[in-house]
C-alpha cells in the first residue's frame, strides 16, 4: 500500500430501529436487570451521571468499570470505559419516532495507535455495538435472548488478538 494516512479522528458508529417507545429502550440500556438479557451478565447498578458501575461478562471472565458522564433520560447516555488502547468514550442517543418506535445510535471514539490498529478498533467496535443493538431489539421486541456476546466469543474458538 502507499502508506495511507488517517485524516479524521476514527469513530465507530452504528444504529438500529427498535419497535418500542423510547422510555423502554432507554431503560433497557441503563437498568442492568434488563441489559443482562442482551449484553453483559451482571451489572452493579443503574447508570447514573458520575456514579461508576461495574459490568461483568462472566462467561468470558471479563469485568470492567464504566463511568457515566451524561445520563439524559430518554435522550442520551455517555460513558467512559476501558477501550482497546486506553479509555474511550461511548455515546448512545435515543431518537423517539412519532409511530412509537425508537432509533438508537451508538458511537465510540478516543482510541490511540497506528493506522492499522485504529482501523481494527473501529471495525471491532462497530461489530460489537451492532450485535448489542441486535440483541436489544430481539429482547425488547420479541422477548428472545439471542446470546450474541456469548456466541461471538465462544470458549475454545480463537479470535485474532491485538498486538
């Protein structure tokens, strides 16, 4: 390759329409009793501005602390969490649609590293948040636990690791 240069700050972005009212979709993201149905296996408490929370993916022996920077009911959640290369910012926005549905957008930014690593981080984050939104949609619309996080990284299946 001809040594391509990154000219913009890399941001992972994805979104999904969820056929439920915004207050239900928002609650699913801030209340770990609901979030555990489609993303992590255990959370220490509701997301509240300035109050750290712990999220566990017990099947993967992963535990992280997240710091909610902004929690605007039915509109937006912004957290800082340990990203691939250090702390990153994740933002969810919730757009109420007049027909009673909600469009959820997720974006993550703040990684550091060379161009190859940044491209990998954006791709992996976009994939992960797309799976999160698909699981959220399946749970809220149909009451189905798809186990997407569990099945994306099953024990015994090697995934490429970051160098």
